[in-house]
């Protein structure tokens, strides 16, 4: 008998891609795809079950499926369709609680994979240069998706203590980018002009959506020799980019604003529905965040195909040219940096 894999959050593109990918693995006999709404994309040969993970009926779905592996992807920062932030939070937190309760009662579940985020570390002025999986945040997230992920991980740790026979793998993804990615950060980068916080140029890390699918697949199977598919792992592409580098590579001009003005602008675009410019995203675009990925490589045995820079390049290509050609933006920045008043002497050439 092969594996039976139950996947939540399949109405989103990422969930749909993973469902189509995992069912091609020879070790997998059956995939059960679960979401509260029917997906617009195809799920291959997977069995789709329309069920709200916030409801107790999920326990029946899990029991009837006989799943031995559960991949929980329904932890997200954005609403699906016309959903609200309240719906997102309930799905993230209440839905996770219901799923874990169902897994606890199931005698067949042997592996649980949970999609989390490096948002659990927050973003604060006194943060370390690099977060490891055991680094406590300087300031716990006070709201939004970041707080959701902290609560979700707390419930998952409690489940792991109650069911030590289940291998639990928590994947903390850096900002996911790619041609099909839909996140608050991709919405921010899609703006024609990027508001930034005056005096700050944060370091950012990205992980390509293709690498997300592959590491989820690896975590869903029995570990390869020398690796261990349980524990908590930071998942990110090598390296980091400054926000200024991102804007130049997109060809998007930036508008530096004082922090109060950025906060006001964030509230405005949120009200207009342009993008989810939340307080936690403003903190990220102020202080940045970089995580260590040693455990991802050495323990989980996963090496991303894309670096952070390559991930962003693929994302930028999918967006087409910005208002200004990247070479023009980079040249203007170089000329400004060379002005005597700014400490420059002779023009330099940018690597961007």
C-alpha cells in the first residue's frame, strides 16, 4: 500500500500545484484535496472534498480518507475571493486547531507538514543580523498574519507533545515569490511607485514558488538517508537583497516617506483595496529580516534551486518593464551617490 496524503488549502494556486506534483510520486497512491471552496484550477487525479477546516466535520473527512500524511497549507496572509481578514484569521488559527484535533484522534496519521512563515520572528530595530530556528523574537508580533503564525506554531508544538509517534515538520518560508505567487509583498511590488520608509533600506530574503513545492514534497515523505523530516526549518534562497536593489531591478521608482506618512499611506491603500499594506509589512520594509538555512540543508537535506536574487529576477521578468528601465534607475542612483555633498567623488557603476 502506498501513501495517502491529505492536503488543505488546495483552492489556492500553491496548494493546487502541490497536489498535482505530489500525486506523481510513485510512493503516493491517493491524494485527498480539501478546501472550503472548489478550486478554479484542476487537481489532476486527486479526490476533492469540499469542507471547511474550521468545522468539526473535518475529523470525519480525515477519518474516512485514512490519510497517513497531512500537509497543512491553509495558513496564509491573504483572503481567498471576497473573504475578510477575520475569515483569514479564523482559518489560520481555528482551522489549525480543528485539523490538529482530527489528527490527534486519527490512528493512521504518521506525518504532519505545516506551512509556516519567517514572520514568526517579527521585525524590530534590535533584531539579530540573522535569525536561526531557535532565536527568540525581540518583539512578538502584535497582530496580523505574523501573530497567526505564532499561534499556529504553538498549537503544533502542543500536538507534537501529545502525539510523539507522529513526525511533525514545520516549514518557515521566507517571502514566497514567482510568476504565479500572490502575497501582500507581491502586491506591494506591483505598485507603480513603491513607498519606502525614509532612512531605511531593509535586507529581504525570498524563496521561489518552485522550491516551495519541492521542499513540501520532500517533507511529505520518509526521510532520505542522513536527513530528518521532522522539526522546524527556515526555508529561503541563498543571499539577500536590499529593498533599493529590488526597486531598481523592477524599474519601479521609490518615494521615501517618514514613518507616520508610510503608516497613513498603508491605511489608505488597504481601505482602497489596492494591497494589504499591513503594519507587519511596514515593519518588514523598515527593518527587514534574514534567516539562517543551515538546518534546511544539513538536517532536512534540501538545497533550493534558486537564490534570493534569482528568485527576484524570475519574479521581475514576469511583471514586465516598470515605469523606468532598471538601467536608468541604477544610473540615477549612481550619479546621486557620486555628488560631493553625499561624500562621492567619481561616478561608480552599479552591479544592478
